[in-house]
């Protein structure tokens, strides 16, 4: 009964968060009295307050987040790009303040996205607006290193202004594959779980082995490594796609492929 209620309420929670209200933050109201006490203590000890801005979320917060999909995938893939030292690296749709920033700290990276990106002023980041579901955006064999992290699951759902296409993820994936030069590497990640889902218009969730059905016959790729972020946010590095531990309600699969020469 509890799981059914959770499933029913989850879309409402997504909608509230998307308009800027996170119901989970209401629990921080329990810290109001602590805030008032600390404010009064500061004044009694001679502190002068010129304005107030109650921050109730940080009384029990941690030093940071060192787990989860984005933390692990961004750091792991940036590390692999650094070790491989490719001639040219192109990224499609990954977080600019995550993987792209990591990579840009040590080398140039070209960013492709269907959304606009204001200039950041960083010389190592170049941007091109493109719809990767369109064949013309593929740039055949353009780079020996291509990344697409936590993005392909959105293609064709319209969330980011992209055209609606139920097969958008497959079309996008095939165009991305064409961008990889022979001998080059493709780094890609997306949500994986024991059950496939289309959560409109948020994202898709795939089974870990689904990606092997997306390749075109005339482009051959070999899987070099697979890592997995589980429901607890922990990273299982370099495991088999069919490893029994690769089991989750909403995990993240991180794949490294090499295009056959």
C-alpha cells in the first residue's frame, strides 16, 4: 500500500519541484527555534545584525555530496578522458557545471546541446547549438572522443524544447556514434533499472543491456568498460552489464565503447 501511494504521489512531487517548490523542505521548519536561539545568542554576545536571511537547511547538512549519478559519472568520465588524452573531445548534453567543467580544467572541450548556452568566458569551452536527433548534426568521424552523460534519455520527450519523437533516443544515439572516429571512444550514461519506463516528460529509464540494440549494423563498437551507480548512490566500477549487483529502481549505467577501426 505504501509503495502504491508513493508511486501515485511521485508525479505531483516532480511537478512541484519543477515550479520551484520542494515539499521535502517543509521538514526544515523544525529548525526555526534553533535559528531564533542562535540569532539571540549572537546579539547577546555583542554581534550587530544588519539584515536577516534564515537558512534552515544547513543546520544538519553534510559537507557536500560525494555520491549519486552525477558525482560519479562526471568525475569518472573526466578522469578517463584525461588518461586517454584524445586529439579532440566533443560533449553532447552533459552538465556544463559537472563533466564539462571537469574536462575543461585540463583541455579544450566542444559542447553540443539543443539548448542555448551563454558564453562562460572560459577559453577551453566552445559551444555549438544542435539537435542531435537530426542526421545533419552528426559530423561524421569528427572526434576521437565523445561523451554524452545523462542526456540521451531525454531526446524526443520535448522537455528541453526538442521535437517529440518516441524513437528520439535511438536516432540521437546513432548520430552520436557516427561522430566517433574509428579507434575513438564513446562515453555514455543514462538511467538504468530492472524495469523500463517512460516518465513523460522527465526521462526514460532503460534496462542495462538495451543499449546494445541501438547500434547500426555498419558501425561496430566494442564495450571497454561498464560501471554502475546503485540506488544508494554508490559506484560499482568495471563490472559486467549482467552482474547480479546491477539491479536498481533508478540506477545509472556508465558505458565506455571504442569504435572498431
